[in-house]
C-alpha cells in the first residue's frame, strides 16, 4: 500500500485521551482541532519549568539524493520502538510545506508503517500555522508600501527594501515582480518578489521564540530596509508592526500534538527549510517535549552538513540545548547514488558503487563525532531490494570506521522493526557522556565563522566573496558579530555544485550574497545558486493528488 493508504487505515485515538493517558495533560490545557489534533497552551508549558529535562536525540542524514533517505520515517520508527521498549519518548518534527507537497515530495509525515497521522491534515493545511505566518509576513509587506504611499515619514529608500512577500507554494513566476502599477492610486512603483513561506524570517522567528513577549520583540527587530542615506536601517518596530503580527501568530506559537500509527504522542511545530533557513522545529516544542518525556527525538532538515550544523550552532546555542546523541540515517540506494550510479539503476546490486559512495557517510560521521563532539549511531534505513551482500559491506565499512551501525526495518514493520536501533541508541544515550561542542566560537568574525563551516565541514579549500559582500560582513561585525551563520546552499552536495557527489574536497565556496535576519538572530550566507522561491518540476506531485466525492484524498506520498 502507499503511505496514504496505510495512514487512512490507521486506528487513531482521540488526542485529548492520549495526552491525558501518556503525559497527564488535562483537557483544559489543550485546544482540540477536530478529534486527532490539538494545540497545547503556553500557560501549561510554563507550568513545566521546574521539571527535569529528558535526553535529546537528533536524527540527521547523509547528503540527500533522489533515492530518499528517510529522516522523518526513522524519527517516527525510532520513537515508536523506544516506547515499545518502555521508554517514555516523544518525537518532535517540522510541519510540511505545501510547496514540496505539491511539487516533488508529495508529503512529509514519515512513510510506510512509521508515520504521524492524520497524514492528509498534516501535509495540507494542518492547524493553520503556515497560513498565519504568511499573513503576518505579508501584513508587514503591506505596511511598508502603505507607509511610502502616505508620505514616507521614515524616509525609506524604495530601492533598498529587503522585505519581500511570501506564499506557501512553489511558484517561480513570482520570484521577481513589480508592484504599484496602474498609477499613483495603487501605491509606489517598485521592484519586489516572493519567497516561499518556509523561507520567511517570521518562520525562523517563530521557531526560535521562547514566549509571546520574545516573539513580539523579535518581530520588532526585523530590518525591512534602509533609509535614503543607504546606511540607517528601518525596523518593523518603526512601522509599529510587531503587535499586529504577534496577534496573528497567537495560536501559531502553540505546539501541535498528533500521534503516530502506533498511537504515541508526537509534536509537530514550525518548519523552516534547511537549505535556506535553519531547518529545525520550534524551540518551544522541543523544550516542552523535554519536560514531558524521558527521551526526545527530533530531526533537522537535509544532510548533517546543513540541518545538524544549524541545529547545533543556531538552535542549541540560542536555546541552550544539550543533545545526547545523533542518529545518522543512510540507505544503500543513496550511497550507491553517491558512488556514481544513476537513479534508474539503484535497485541493482553494485558493491563497488556502494563502497565508493561510502565516503559521504564517512565525512558526515566524522563531522558529527569530531566537530560536534557527539556520539553517533548509523541507521541503515532498509529498502526492500537491498541485498544481503550490500548490507554486509555497509556494516563492515561502518565497523572499520568505529561506528555503531544498525539495519532498521521500521518502514516495513513500524516500531517493531526499529527495536534493535532503539536499544543501541538507548545504550549510547544512557552510558556515554558527550563532549558536546559548537563548530565555531561565537567570538569569531562573521567571515571567520563562514570559513570555519566551509573548511571544517564541507571540505572546502577556500571561501571567496566579492568586495561588496566582505564589506557588508565587516560592517555588521560591529553590531551583529556574535550572530551565528545560517548557510544557504544546495543540500545535494558538500560543495555548491549539486552534481558533485560523495565527499568533494579542495573546492572553492563562493558566498554571493549575505542577508541579515536580525529578528531571528543570525546572518544568512548564500553560497552558489540557491532559490528562496522554488519552482515546480516538469511533472509536479499536484498532478496525482485528488479527492473523491466522499472526501477521501489520494496521491499524497
């Protein structure tokens, strides 16, 4: 059966009942949205402050390929397995964006028998969080143009406005637009553009905010552009926008409770892209889970060079989180792809390609253990057509690397198929004291932080940028020098060339643009060709998604 067929046959239990039974959360602290989704109140979350934190486990992966790796599937399967072993465990995931759902992926709620449900709701409008983020973002856009139209008392330079508009859909035609056409009655004529909602700084802010007050303060810090002197920044607070924006986000800031196919509680909240933004679920969700459960499993987007690095250097640094271990997800198919095999041939046994592609896993493992200082368990996410010889070779290579490696069949059999992985992770978390460290010191200059990430993690020989980029970073060092770096680059490779598979070394990383995300509290460094508004593929997933007269949705994967 397809993922959606499996999900539609699931026996879900009322979320209010599960929350009470599993974590003692009374119904008065929950805002139910239907029977199977609920938001948890911030007041209840505040009441948990004095509780001891559980242990935090990060699920990340090798560099993504069209063959798929299965981070979310593994997160869910591992969480179900740990609960089966009697360990009180909550999974913390990101919300899917409609862009990929109707573009390439067609869904992002796990797969096979390791899913979160209700699958269709989670993949579509869910609890309306992304809608609220988009509206809050576009309210600020409207206020900017309105202010200029009514005299521009703040002396905003229309040519230096940094704040675009957003929509939660892949629509390349909106990347660059002109607004204000049709004469003076329609505002000031200027160039503008759209990003996808998950690239919005409002999304990043929501995911890093720790309270309503913190959310509002961060929203007010957003730099929307510069005055006509080209130096003085204009903030959202100058337009008195932060109060109304925060009001629109009054429910979106509350974490969402759902369940797995095995009726275990999961929290899904926030969803910034990892190749554009910082790729982690909300701090509020993670901290809430740590107060409720003994173990918390979370995931970070794309490969460990992007998602895990940002989880460590942005999220953990800002929220003072201390992860206990990392699970590195790999598949035989993906490693063969990194070994030079085309997608259509991945189902054929090829030990030579597997051995050649192993270098990708090796570098990610080295980065996690050496540069993050965290113990790492390699999870081989088993696919049906993997051969015994391929699995044996991969386990042998991991053993030679000194890595604990477990083949897991959670996609096929749910938590039961991940019990060996769960026991290995539990043993590591309970008996190993991590030497957790950040990839770079916060006192380095912004440029030095970029160089450190590129040379330490990506294997780059040097980093280049034009004079304008370097001058901008030097200027920002005065006020924003302690900010972490959010690298925006292709997720497909350690380099900026998506076709450079395996573990390329000695390359040059070019930083073509930098952006200040003052509200979020980081500087975005854009390396190579990366789009903040993706486009649809030739045959988008939307073409196979449908609904029948009974309201049953098909085609989500």
